[in-house]
């Protein structure tokens, strides 16, 4: 159990540093930005309680907010993702899954994992970028940013997942 928490803390620190030092400075055409730290919440096993997941989500979101000077936006979006993640995971996992399943290509299948990944990342980005815009005057630009950032983040997560195998 201690090894599991040390592994989580290692991923936490690594993803926060990667996001803050490198990925926050990547803006493709001024529209798309990858938010790879979402991968941390998506990889928790199904046996994790919703409260623990929301606590981890708040911690990683707040860490990103502190270093990115965004007052609570990442924390709010990540807690929202952690809240809806069990529902979305139940939607896309096979019915005959074991009690403790870690979402991946191998455990869920490629299409189910990709659907789960796209929907979760879209929910996170929609909440985050809506809070960032804080206005509905430019809905097409908001949707363009959400969709392009979702595509870029999903691509990065798939690359990490492919290398991690």
C-alpha cells in the first residue's frame, strides 16, 4: 500500500512539473494547450472512493493553480472531473470487469478506453476553459479552444499510454 502511494506521489510530482515547466508554455496557434496532468486522475483504479479521488484532484489542480497563477480554475475543473469520473467509467467499462480495474488500452480495450478518455478530457476542458473565459459572448471561440485542446491532450495521453506499455 505504501508503494502504491509512493507511486502516486511520484506521478503527481512528475506531471505537475511537466505541466508547469513545459506544457503551460505550449500554445498551438494560440488556441490549443495540452493539459496532461488530467492523466493522473484518469488512471486511478475503480476501487478508489470518490472522496479520495476528489481530494487527489483538488491537490493536483491546486498545485497547477499555484504555479500557473490561475486562482482555483484548475482545481475546480479537476474536482469536477474526479466527481463525474466514476459515472463515466461505469458507462464505458465492460460489464464483466473485475472489482479493481485500472483504466488502460489493455484492460478496457482500445475503443472503450478512447471513448472514456475523450469524454473525460472534454468535460475537464469544458469546465476549465468556461471558467477561464467567464463569458458566453464568444461561444464559437470557446468551443474551438475546448475541442482543439481536447484533441491535443488526448493525443498526448495516448502517447504516454503507448510508451508506458
